[in-house]
């Protein structure tokens, strides 16, 4: 009897414990947020070779530079690829050529004129933040020491370059900075009016008894130039045409500053040069018309032509010494 009562007591305690445990579990579950039921999503994938008509087609733009010394009027979105850009040169296949900053050319008319007027294989480069002469030479694969020479710089003066300054980069074939070949010069004559003898025609049979006479005609001679003159007047183009009349000057010696030099003719027309450095073998062109000055092109600012055939043009330095003279044919 006692054993039976003990078994019932144990079973009763088990039932009570189970009830308490279930109650605690239910209470805890009721306070927790219900978990979202898992959903199975099926995605259909179709593999096709037909391109998506609404997709943006990737476009690769290749920008190339025209030959140095020539500017192509090509829109910024389209570039002409040089035919030799992908030419195999041995160990280097398809090496891009150095380029001129097209955006800089569009923003600066003077820089565009500079690039046009420079000799072939000589290109301008506008200095940007962090640029150095040796770094610029490395970009264009040029000789850094020749770059310094062409721009009249050395390792000390190059430290004073500023952002926005223009350096001339001499590529292979650029004539700037090359050794100068001495050109034959004319022996100057004395300044003033020099009589030129002229002989009259021989007498005819009818006037055999007449004595031949000698007459003189005054001619204008060129002024003597300085013994150390290195600047030459090369030519005068399109005389009497104000839209294209121009005088070309060339430096056959070392770098020369032509500030306050003057160019004049027989009629008193005089042009005074501003601060300007002429490098070795460099030349500068002075146009008669109105325009924007650049390192290689200057403008007189006239509305009519300056010279006529037969005029004598004289180039004088800041001290007034004659450095070059030129007689216009005609």
C-alpha cells in the first residue's frame, strides 16, 4: 500500500514539473517575434546572343597628336590616328607618340599659334602642378639636357619655373638648339650715298667725233652691321599685303634677349620688341596685322601694309647698333 502511494506521488510530481516547463516555454515564445516563413523564389535565366538594345554600348576613344608644327581642326570627340602609331619598331610595338594637350590648345589661342609656328618636331608644353623639366622630357621621351638648352635654362634657373609657363620640347628632328653652321655674310660698305659709275653707250658712226662721258647715279647702301651680329633677317613675305605681310628673323648664335630692339624701314616705320628670348637656331615672325603675340609670332597691330618692294629694313639692338639689314627685292 505504501509503495503504491509512493509511485502515485512521484507521477504527480512529474506531471506538475512538465506542466511548469511547458508553461515557461509558452511564455517565452509568446514574447519573441514570430519568424518570417521561408519563401522559395524561382528566377528564370535565359542565355541569348542578342544584345540588349537599351544597354549603353561602351566606346573607347583614342586621342592622337598631329605631327608637331601642324594643328588639325578636328572636333574634340574625334581624333585622327597616325598611320605609324602601331608600327612595330623592334622591341616596342604600338608605343603611343607624345601628345599635345588638346584642351590647353582650345583654351589658349596664343598656345595654338605657338604650336603652329614652331619648327617641325618642336612642341610646346604648358607646365602643370608638379611638372619639372626632367619630368616633361621623360613624358615626351626627349633629351632633358637639350630641353634645358633650348629653353635657355639650367638646373638652377629651372627651379623658378611656375605653373602655366610654356616649355618647348625638342623631339628627335627638332632644329632648335643644334650646332649653328656659319653662313657667308656680305661685306658691309660705308653708310651714305655712294656714287656708282655708269658708262654711256659707245658713239655711233655719225658721232664718232663726240667724246664719251661718265655719269653717276646715287644708290642707297646697306648700313654696316656689328662685328658680332648673330641675328639675321631671313625674308620678308607677302609685301604690301597687310593680311599676310611678315618679317622672319633667325638667331644663328647663342641665346639672345631682343628686348627693346627695333625694326625699321626707310620711311620711319619702327617696331620695338618687348621682352623676348631667341634660342639657338630659333626664329620669330613679325606680322604687320593685328593678332595675339606668342613666343614665335609677334603682331605689329597695323591696319595697312608697312613695306614696299625696294625698301631697306634695319634691325638694331637696344643700344642702337645695327645687327641686320635686308633689302626687299623689287
